[in-house]
């Protein structure tokens, strides 16, 4: 009687582990291959735009500079 209950407890745990591993492995196994690259480079036949992230970087730098200038001005006014 004792052996039957141990078998019954191990079987569901084994199935749960097996299905969990398969569930996480299936996306990697079924991943499709990449297609061919477009002709002419990464942007096709046209030139790539330069403004992608540069405008965000410049805007952030200007905002940071303004914040630092205001903070320094407040420190100078407090010292007087």
C-alpha cells in the first residue's frame, strides 16, 4: 500500500516538471529563421536619418544644463 502512494505522488511532480520544461523550451525550438537583408543597407536604398536619438540626447543635455544653472544660482543667492 505504501508503494502505490509514493508512485502516485511522483508521477504528477514528474509531469509538472516535464511540461514546464517543454513549455519554456518550445519557443526556442520553434523560432523561425531570419529572412535575407534588404538591398542597399539597413535603411534600404535611402540614407538613414541622423536625427533618431540625437535630438533626444541634445534636449536632455540642455535641460540638465538649465537645471544645474538654476541650482547654482540658488546656492549663490543663499550665500549672500
